[in-house]
């Protein structure tokens, strides 16, 4: 029973996180779409670069913790 409860808690937490992501991207998207097309392209490329760099950094931290 404890495993089942933990699984349900995990899915509930994951669902909340997905909702948070969707609200954030919706809010950012509305602002970005108000910009001229050339600015949108710059912002989207900046977002892509920033997120990829942040994920890579977090993955390195996670891997370093596993190896200790």
C-alpha cells in the first residue's frame, strides 16, 4: 500500500509541476508574441540557449553527486 501511495503522490506532484510549467510558458508566450518577429527569434534563441545550458549544468551536478 505504501508503494501505491508514493506513486500517487509522485504523479500528483508531477501534475502540479506540469501545470506550473504551462502557466509560465503561456505567460511568457503572450509577451513574446507581442514583439516584432525578429525580436521573437532572438528571445526564443536566447531561451533555448539558457535552458540547454542550465540543464547541462544541473545534469553535471547530479552526475557528480552520484559518483561520490
